[in-house]
C-alpha cells in the first residue's frame, strides 16, 4: 500500500475550470471519502489520480513517485466503477483473474489470489457463473474481487453502490468497510451520498464547485462544519438555517425575523450588527407543549420514520425541522414550543459563509 499526495492540482477543459487547486495528503492505509454534489469535481479528481484524466497543473504522487505522466497501468492502482465493467462472456473466476493473466502471473499465484479474494467476498459458490446470472450486489463484489487480486498500492471507488437499491447499498457499505479493515488498503471513495461518507470514512473531503471545503473525520464535519455548504450538505434531515443579525448585548444574541431573539453561549468573535446565519440540527431542536418557554410553532407536517419522528413546523415566518425519538410527540395542526439549546447552535457569517467561532 502507499500514501497519495496531491499538490495544487487543477483541471480545466479549455476556458472551463473544473478543479481550482486541490491539496490533499492521504496516508498509507487510510480510507478517504470525497463527497459533494454532482459536478463538484470529485470524480474528476479520482480519475486524475487513476490516470484516466490529464492534469492541467499540479502534482500527484503515489508512494512518493510522481505519476503525472504515467499511464494508468503503470500507477499500480485498482479502480472499482459504478458500472461494474465485467466481461459478460467470462465466468466470475475469469473476470477476477483477467488482469493477472495479462501480466503472465504464474498459475499457482493466480489460483491463490482468486481463492483468497473469493473467500473474503463470499464468492466461492459463484465462481463458474457469468455476470448475467448474478445479482447487482454479486456483480459489485466480483468487481471488488478483481481489484483485490492485483494487490495494488491503492483502491479507487467511483460511486460503486449508486446502481443498487437501498437495502443492498446498506449491506454493501458494511461489506466494503469490513474489507477495508481486513486489507488495511489505502482507499479513495467517491460518493454524493453523505450517509456513505459518514459511515465509511476515516476522513471526509467535502467538495463543492471544484474546491475542497473541509477535510476531517466524519464527526468533525458533522459537529463543527467549516462553512454553510458543509453544514447544509452533511446530515439528514438537513440542518435548520435562519438568517439574522448578531448583537453583542446580553452576552451575545441573534435577532431573527419577527423580533425573535435567540441567546448564544457567549459573545461571538464578530462585530455587532453582522449579518449571520444561525444553524441548528433538527435532532437538537427541543419541542415542548405550547406555553412553555420558547418559540411558538405550528406543526405543518409529521413524518414518522419508525426510529423517530421528523416534525415540520412554521415559526417566526420560517420553516423549522425537528427530530424526536418520541412517537406521537405532535400531530399536524398542533401548536408547540420550540427552543434552541445554546450549546447546539452553529453561527456563520452570511456574506462569506464561514463559521464564526
């Protein structure tokens, strides 16, 4: 396995700029997830690491060696695609061994590699089947097995689960995480699904519009998002965000619409009168009976999830989401009291989008 160093990497197609200078170091054996909306540049970056896209400027090193001008086959990486890319006329065993046979690897080594990968991925009973006789999850396991047998320096995953249904995606997430723990392989995984990012990653790289927005552990990004983009992208249901004005008075407050004033845990490092965005995650919004201290809100929609209940309410001219583990906490048409605990509030500069404090 090997580390991967990305230094000021940029990509442009003519005058259209896709990546605007990416700097990132991935440690040997680390599982890093690139996450962001469609068009943010995450798949382009992955393909540049693989050698499937040219680098406009900057440098990529794999295991300390500059690979900018190396062909994909010479970079010693293995890629798992969304589309599986299996040969339909070959059996599972032949698909998995194909790259080793091209390299004229000894038959004994091929057999050992195929057997080991098949055992790890529970593919042993399927080795003589062709892809058309396999389910989507089985095909994706074959694609991963084909990558494993090469023992590459790094594994690259390009949205490998996006073609699967929800239950199978959940199962395969667990399979990929267990596989990484068994192999200890350097891995880069691209997805637009923040649940995949949170559950799989050692570190997440949040990207938007060709720029890295934040790098950190899943809980770093969840608990202390660096800006409004990360705050809104990470988490489901999404974070509540309300625009207001910061005031230094009374130990630090935020004035929201309709005269609502929300206290903060203490003075914020910003000027009085700054336009700010107050963020709070739905699971941190406290919901109580009407008349209690808090902000009065009218319940407009109730979404039971089984695990808990998502409440949509209207308050001070804004939509407020809350998540409660209690069933029957409210019904549509109820008036309730909502409050925002001071230690759960996130504050952002509305003009720049950056976190305050």
